[in-house]
C-alpha cells in the first residue's frame, strides 16, 4: 500500500536511510520506493531521476553538516574554533560515512544546482569564519580555507577507507594534525604580508 503524503523532502529522507544502510551501491530508485512503501513509478511525482534525487540528498547532507559544524564553532575563535570545526567534521563523517561522501561529490547541473551551490556555500562560509579568527585576509584567507578543507577531507577519507594501517592511535594523529594546522595558521597570520 502506498504511503500518503510523500514529498521530495520525505523521499530524500528515505533515500538517505537507504544510503546509510546499503551504501552508494545500494542506492536505487527501486530501493527508495521500497523504503517509502510505494511502486517505483510513484517516485517520479516527486523526483525526476536518480541524479535529481542525489542532488536533493546532497543539499540535505550539506545543510545537516553545516548545522552541526556551525553549532560546534559558534562563539569560538582561533584554535578553539579550528578544533571544533575539525572535530565536528570528523564526527559527522564517522557517524554518516556514506552521507559524508556527498559533501565533496560533484553534482552536475540540473534543476537543483542553485540549491546545492547555496548549501555548499554555507559550509564554506563556516570554514571562512573559522580561519578568519586568525586574522587572515585576502588571498591568505582563501588559501587557509583550501588547506583546512584539504586537510580534513583527506584525513577523513583515509580514516574511513582504512588507509591508516600503522598501530599508532588515530585520535593522537588527529590531535597532531589539528595542532600543526593551528600553529601554521598562527604563524602565517603573524607573518602578515612579509615574504
């Protein structure tokens, strides 16, 4: 029996549940329809295609991650904000490894591209606010955000992909990474425009 009251938002929620349970390989419109209790053609009233659904999922994941990371850094500055940003990002990825992959996945054009761009922009603004607390400006600020993003995305990707095989504690490595990044940002800000 079909479930009444489906909307694109509800279909997206079911799709994220399928993604959590079955991973990206298990994400099909058939699996989402089964989760929603409808026939697959019924989904086309709410989403145009699997790509359209992925774009909606990406928006929801970016908003969820932004809420969590933004709340973690709210009211903090400098090293405290940096630690909060990195910790919240890593925590989200650990809790939702398949959802996390959508944060960095490119989503092509389509009817939801503006929504994806706006949601991604919000997360980027949180990163800017985090590193802005070091007093960086101009190109240095942009470089710092890029380094922050590359650092956390790289660490998380290796961690989730079991790329760290040595027995050294991963939390200790993460703390080391955080301290190294904080020290580097502090030194760069102190250096100013000097070469």
